[in-house]
């Protein structure tokens, strides 16, 4: 099995390198099926009116599966909530439908949508737009090629001014995360939303570097030794040490092991401070954890707390106070902090930003700046992983 596995990986990399000159603007097909993903847009907003603007390619507009007209280069189409129906309007047309679709005729097709009510900035997307109604709101779904989606996520998650090896890291991580959470919203009629709950996606990327990174890593995902898609967790900055998965989520995952990380120490989110009134702090631990705040010895422990290495609990004796809950309740940037008494306040001096499990983005970016390859970066933050194409998952499982 191992010989087959590594032989396949060798052939995979050779084959991928020889195909690098192929055109990037295309629908990818595996087993004859387009590799698309359905993303609900404006997921947590009640949208009642949008405007559609044609940008590139050709679009056919359908109402309840009936072709209505073509969207041309000067098309301005309004879509409004009308009770349980979708009202479609343009200069010489008006009609109500249960659902409306803007279907691309060619692969290189894109459009803009402007939320009119409520008023949000205009966004640009690739591929297909589907609109129906749900709970007195327009239900807006972008059915998009997965590589275009991944490129868009990378731009909106980490921006465009990054080293190219880091862009490759992020495209692989975002693609792995998307496929690992593929069924998150399946019961709602789409696969992922466009917010932090899944991954931030506010439209297509306009960065050629990110586009190229998505193409050069096309279909790459991370799997474990059993060819299962890994939990591709990521966050901003670990503060110098990542965490084991079970220390945050109560589940041990072999690829999510704690590592010491010096690469992120001088980055933007490496250190932070927050002052909290001492009375508020003591009242919090008394109320939530029945902590004896009238015992001076016990009080000293929660007013002077050190964490040279990451810990799971504030105290490990008779009072188990999980640091992850302290972080959430006190709205701290991480669980990696010390506590000192400072007059009428307590000073939290912290390191890092985020849950600390998996990929430290600022550390990974620094590694890329220092010349590390995307493969070395991924293997630094994730343990016992393999890089494969998602179209080959069935092949490995069969073996």
C-alpha cells in the first residue's frame, strides 16, 4: 500500500507540473461532473432587494426553470422580495417567480450584485447566481467553481499582500476546510455560508497571485494516514506555541499537535494587554466557579498567574477553571496570558490571537518570507499529513 501511495504521489506531482500552462478560467471536471460549491451570500442578513449587473461572459436568466432572456453588457436587473415570491424587473420585463437563476453560458462569466435593502457595498462574483425566498428574505446562493471560491476566500481571509508560498498554503488549507465541512448547511439547501461560521467569502479575488496559487495547487487537500480529510484549523497568531486539539475542543486529533513556534513572535498579533477591574474579575470566578474570594491565599493565586508554556486550566488543584472559557467570557484574544494585580485592576498580558490549534497564519507567513516552501510550512503546523488531489479520495479509500 505504501509503495502504491508514494508512486501515486510522484506521478501526481509530475502530472501537475506538466499541466501548469493550462488556462485557469475553466470549470474543473472530475468523473464528468463540474466541481462547484453552493455558498449562501449575505447569510445572516435579511435582504429584500438587490440589483444584478452583468460583468463578463454571457448569462441566461431563468424564472422557475423557464428561460426568460439573456443578460447583456448593459443589463440592469432588479430582484425584489414580494411576499413568498421573487419579483424580477428590468426595463421591458416584470414577473414573479418562486426562484430565479442567472446561469453562465461560458466558464469565464462574472457579475456584480448590490444589496439595496438593506444597503451594502457592491460585490463581484463568478459563475451562477440563484435567488429564492426564505423566512421573509431573499435567499441568495452563488454556485461557483471550487477553485474560484478558494481564491476568493484567501483574499477575504488574509488579504492580497502576502508571499506566494503563503498564498499556496492558504489555498490548500481553505480548500481542505471547505471540503471537510462540505455538508455543514446541506439541510438548508446549500453547502457553506459566506461568514466566519464557515469561511469569509465576499466575492471573487482580483489578485493574480492568489489566482495563480489556487491554480498551481488545484485540487490539493490535506488528509491523514487513513486518507480522511483533516480538520484544517487555522487562526491569526499562536503567541509562540500552538495547542493540542483536545485542550480546546475536547477531542484528540492526531494532526493537531502542539508545536513551539518562534516565527510568529514579532508579528502584529503576537502580544496584547487588557485591564479588567479587580472586583469584576473576582466576582466572575466566584459566581461562575464558586471560587472562595474571601480566602486571601486563594485570591493571590488568581491575581498572580503565570503561563511560561500553554496551560489548559487557570488552576489545577481544587478549582478547574478552563482558560478557554475565561477567554470567551472576558473577551480576550487568546488563552495564552499571565495575570498581575495592578491597583484596582488586574492586568492580562497575553500572547497570540485565536484558538491556537493548527496553522498559525502569521507564523506561516513569516516562514514563507524566509524562503520555506508551502509543503514544509504545512508539515510544520500539521502532523502526519499527506497532500493529495480531492478527486483521488475514493482511490485511496479503495486501497
